C-alpha cells in the first residue's frame, strides 16, 4: 500500500487527538444527561478525522475508496449523536424512547450499507476517480441520489439539535446560557465547513473542510468542559428541580409581570402556567386582591397568609426575595409559596395532645399529693396504736401478738417510705419543692446515715466501710436531703448485695470538678460501692426512671423504685451530678458530687 505526504495531516491529527481526549473525559461523566451521546459523538469525530487523513495519504484509487467508505462509520454517527445530545441537554428525553432511538438508527445503518455496496448500484457515488492535478493526489467523486438524501437528513438533525440549544439559551440562567452558546459555536463551524465543501464553495475544491472544522469544535468544547463544567452542570437539572418542587415558585420582572411559574404555584393559585406567563401579578393573583395590594412594592418579606381554596382554607408560607441583574440593579422578585396547612394541623394536634398530657400529669400529681397526705394520718394512728400495744399500755401481749405487731411495724414503715417518696416526687415535679440549705459538714451526715443503716447491714451479716476524712471543706447544702441521697444509695447497696460476704464502702473526697459541664471549681465527690449483683446492660439506661427496679422480677426486694429518681433530682438541685458504674455479678459504684461553696456561690 503506497502513501503520500499531505501537509493537512497535522490539523487532522490535532482534530483526532482532541476528539479522543474529549471522548475519554466524557466517558467519566457518561451517567449525566447527554453524557453517553457526547462520548459517541466525539468518538465518531475521531474516526472521521483519522480515516480522512488515511484517505488523503493513500495514493491508489482502491486505497482511497476503502478509506472513503470506512470513514462513514464516523460521518453517519455524528449528526445522530449530536441530535440525541442536544435533546438530552435541553431536557427533552421524552422523545428518546427505545422506539425513537431505533428509528434514528435506521438511516445510518441504511446509508452505510449503500456506501459499502456502491459498486452494485452507484446510488451514493455515481462515479469516482483520483485527481492528480493538485500538489497531491485526491479522491474525487460525483454524488448520487443517496448522498444528497443523507446530506439533507444530516442537516435536519444538526439544525434541529441547534434549535433546541437556541431554546435553551433563551430560557436558561447565565451559566447555562454561556454553556449553550459555546456548544452552538462549536456546532456551527463543522456545519459551515461541510456546506462549503459539499456545494463546491471551498477555495480547495478537492478538500473536505469538515474534519478541519472539527478542530475548532474540539477547542470550543474543551473550553466549555473546563470553564463552564459542561457535563457536570446541565440546565435540565434546574428545570427538573423547579418543576418538581412542592413549593410554588413565581418569578416577576421589574414591570410586575410573571416571567416564570412552576406547577405547584399554578395549583395553589388556580391558573395555567402557559397562560400566566406574561400576565401581570394583579391578573394572576386576582383571587387574592388584598395580598396583591399589600405586597405590591415589597421586595423582601416572609409571613403566613390564609387563602380560601375550595371548602377548606389553606395556610401558606409566603416568602418574597429581590432579584438583581449582573450590575446589581433590581430586575424583579422571586415569590415562594409553601402550603403549610398539614403542618399547621399537626402542630395544633400536637399542642392539644401536649395540653391533654399536661392536664393528665397535673391531675396525677394532685392525686399523688392527696393520696400521700391522706395516707399519712391513718398510718401515724396505726403506728401509734401498735406502739401502745407493744408497750403493754393497754394490757399484756403474748408472743404471737408481738410477731403480728412486728409485721405491722415493718409494713407501716414500708408504707411510710412509699408515702414520703410519693410526696417528694409530686412536689419536685410540680416545682413546689425547695431545699433548706445551710453550711454543713459532710462527715457528720455520713456518720448519721451509717449509724441509721448499720442495724440492717448487720442483720444481713454484711460489712460497711467508710473513708470520709474529717477535714473535708464545708458545703452549702440541705443536710436532710443529702442524708436522704446517701440513705437511698446505701439502701440499694445492701438490698442488692449478697448476705454474709457482702461488702459496702462509702468514700468521700474533695477534688476539682472534672464531671460537670463547666469543669470548674471544687466538689465533694461521694462514692457508694458494693460487690453485689450489678446492673444488667439493658437496664442501665432506665436506672434513674421512676418506679424502675432492676434485678427484681419477683418483687421480693423491698423498695418503691423512686429512690434513685428522687436522688438524681436532689443532686441536680444542689448543682451536682450523679452517675454509676456497674458490672454484672461484679458490683456497682454510684457517684455523686456536691459543689464546695458558700451561700453566695
């Protein structure tokens, strides 16, 4: 196969290389709208340019005819791929169904068959020859009917795609408009080059200028790729977002005319989008004359309005924002209409449910307070009467009666604790609880608590250890409530610690506060540690909940399930923090802090 040097190989090589680079870049973005069509188009341009270079370089007629035929692999694909790309870029995919794509493929396949079998029918080239009159041998031909039909069809596709881009230019924001203008400029140069070459208007009669024009196309598309992020941003995204928004969008120009409106706004207002565009705001919002007059000159607002639509009034969140041109001058207004009727209804139902819950909670607190108050008097009478009987003031008692009196005493004591806890909880929740703080020594409170609980610990043959220095600083607190906190924690410890080998330890120290939110100042840190059954993982988040009792499915362990909840409230009222560490069958340690300070602190 003989070859000749042609000076036009360099621009053709540049067009081929540029097209290949663009196709590879576009392949990475093939998932965006139009991405695959763009890849196919640039690959076809590369084939067209490369095979045309081979046709120019070949010397013999058979060689030139072979490359002339094969280059139609690219020529036939470019117009179709451009048309598909333009449709997708402009957001008109509805025309590109599977059937539509198959129809678009009919012409390229048919024409390529005619090209490859031209010797049998001469419909594409009626004659062809090698022209040696110029500086190098060129392929020349007389065009047949099929050639002109293909040319007309290709021009229809290219011009049609260009029209869609023009429409995109007209209706798109500035960034998309510059994108589309660059695409238009890139499409025009090959179209002009092809028209000049096909109709014999070229200063180079035997040279097809179309592949050379694709060099300019490649440069333009390269600029669009990197300057305007072509294939990263497409205008159809804007249309889909605006058209698919649930909120109504209305754009007014400086003359108060509607220039854009989405379906959601049309549904709210009760108008047709095509009919509304170009109309004045007074006409479009004619159903709401008061609102039109109120916000006629308002550039910025956000408020809630009520409109009558059908049988049920609607609540609308109205937002108005100013629009400005590139020089910053006012160019119109953007109106956003959000139907918040459902949200308002849910809010009203939630408020009603909250009020109902608050009323029920208040009734519960009042009931608990009443029960606690009413139970205290008869319990005091029962306890007093039992003591009189036990002291034989009324008369002698036997052993069986003493046993009964002990049962009465134990249950009345348990009821007394329950009543006291219920009363405290009710007062804390209603805000009717106050501390009676004074300067106090934590060591004295610890001594009082340990003496009080020691008989219960001895009865279970457990050991109680204390490590509370006498020189701890004084704190400003309510001694009765601090004693209540310690008693609750120690009571929990002996209840959930095994007998005989059970060990409970109460320790206190004065340290810098590293547990509080601010982490400043000194606190008294108290710890109640035991080697009991521990707290299960699933129960740890509920330990401080009211009426929760961990590890007591049988109900045999005494208690109300309120002690820890009340203790947490009391600790927090003192400005401290309470927490715990636990291991199943490895014991539990409860910690709490009380700030060191004077009354004014």
